């Protein structure tokens, strides 16, 4: 991707390629896999194009509670 700079300050910005308002089941499983593999919490959110609140809902089991179990099976 091309470098994006803020038009006023010139600071280099990270492009936002994907933006999700909610995570589906497969994305929730991916969040668990990434976290269990040691990916930083905020990086999980960035990689999935969402915010840390949505990732927290998934990792706490409030949304897609079976995702953790599926992630563990995939990691075996």
C-alpha cells in the first residue's frame, strides 16, 4: 500500500483496509487463535479491523462463546 500522510501535519498514517463493526464467528475464532499465539490485544483488534471493545467481548465469551473451543481444537 502507498504511504498515507496527514494533509496538515505530514505524519505518516496507517491505512485502514478493513473496518468491522462486529465480528462474525470465524473472525472470533481468529481473534482467539491470534491471542493464544501471543499477538498483543490491540494488534488483534487492528488485524481484524475492529476495536478492542469488540475483541474483549469475544475473548470474554460474551459474543460467540464457542469460538474459544474451536480455536483450541485448531491449535492442537
